């Protein structure tokens, strides 16, 4: 079950989900708050951006709670896999587009890689499947 967020936690999630917003938050955020925020970020599809901002802040600046680094390691591993999958799909998409062009078949790739490259400065902020 997805943890409910307080209005302050919702505001923080919105800030952390914005790829262009700064990655800072107050010192009064607990590990429990951040774990709830991570669960909601994953549910809403903004986890890559949130994890990047956690990394920018630095693990040493996070609340001291054994659950938080454990969860971050798990989620970062998932995002590494998702990024690798996106890279593989990009490679195969490029190959397919070149083959179609060589045969004179008009085609376009839409959504995933196009959104990632045009809407996000950091491609890893928008993995695709």
C-alpha cells in the first residue's frame, strides 16, 4: 500500500520530481518521510529524477537510518537496469530506423526516446520501455 503524504511531503515530492528544481530540502525531514516519498516517486514515475537529486545531496547528508541506504541501494540498482534497458532499446531503435530508411520505408519513433531526449536535459531522468 502506498504511504500517504502530508502536504509538506507532497510539496517536497513535487520539488524533487521537477528535473530543473534544486535538490535541497530542510534538515527536519526524517528517514520515514524520505522512504514514503521514495515509494510515491516510484508509483508516480518520477523516481529517476528523485534518485538523482538524492545523489546530488549526498548520502552523508541524509538522515541516519539503516532502512534508507538499503532502500536507496535497491532503487538505484533498479534504475541502473532501467537505464541499461533504455540504452539497449535506443540502439535497436536506431538499427531499425536505419534499415527502414535504407528500404525507403518512412517511419518515426515516438514517445520514449523522443521524450527523453527532447524534454529532459539528463536522459537518465526518463527511462523508457
